[in-house]
C-alpha cells in the first residue's frame, strides 16, 4: 500500500487489525458478513491515539484508493475485505469467568434494577471479561454509565446461555434475571416541595368588604334600619368615615 498517502496507509493497517483480526479487543461485535455500523468503528478509532480525527470520508477514500480494495463502505456500515472478517463466535473454552461486566444507560437503571437485563430488540447483550472494557463500551453511549456485574457461572447454571466472542467479549441472546446482577441502587426520586399558599391581598383603598354572613342571615348591624339594605348602610358608614 505504498501508493497510499501515509495517513491512509496507517489507517488501513489499523482497520485490518480492528476489523480483520481482533474486533473484540476494541469492544466491537461484527454483524453477519463482517459488517459493522460506521458510527461504531469511528467511536472505537477515536479512542486510539493518532486516530481521533478520522471521519467517514477517510474510510470512503481508503475504500476507493486501494486495489484490490481493503475496505467496503455501504450505506451506514463498513467491513474489512482484506483480510476477510474473522469468525470469532464459539462456545466458551472451559468454564465461564465467575463474573462478567457491562455498563448500562442511566435512564434504564431503575428498570434493570427491578427486572434484570434484557437484550435490545434483535440484538444480543454484549458483556466484557474485564470491567475496564465494560466501562469503555458504556461511555460510548453515556457520559456516566452504570456498572453492572453479572454472576456468569451462576446465571449459566440458572439457564442463561453465553457465547464467547474472541478473547474479550461474551454474548447473551436471552435475558439475565435480576438475581444474578450486582449493581448500585437507582437514585431515589426527591418529592417536589409543596407550593406555599398565596397571601391574601389587602383590600384596595376606597373599597369595603361585604359582610356575607350578615347578608345571608338578614340580621341588621348596629345603626342599620331594619328595612334598609346592607349595602346602603355600608355606603353611608363609609361616607361618614371619609367626612362626606
């Protein structure tokens, strides 16, 4: 690949390793045919020194400038052509690790706490052999992912099937019950403070308050004529007070 610009030649070698040999080392799980979303490969590249500025256009240039092509970009996915994508799925060699790890979205924290882990629709749960890898994968989706430890051997005895993917990852196609998970408790919801009652506004100058009980009972106030309406007595008293 000496005919390539130096930066593309370096990128080609990196992608050959990431997609053609050890995707699990970067937390990547290839789809059928070796495809993987462009977004995922860029996220993984940006975590590596020297590749933080790689963009989709660089992948497309690399695919167009090599003959035979080493990379194929189609729609929102990419795959390695040289070398061909590896087949990393296998039954675990020997016993499972006692614990496997992943990090979840904070917004599903309460749901997982109550119901356990469920794989995304049409996909598998991706678990890491090391907590550092789990956190790395979690931070690709959330700034502060919630760590979850899975008692893998106990879950397997309980009926959960795990499949190894390379040396770093394990896959689970079915739900993992809550009893096999260790995780921090979800944050408690803080009740909203009750609004303080609004103070009653003082009467506007020049007005008077109606004496509703007196008006209802019909009992005359002091100085009120028996047949005189209450409003008329109140008006006369207010004029007297104002010196009119």
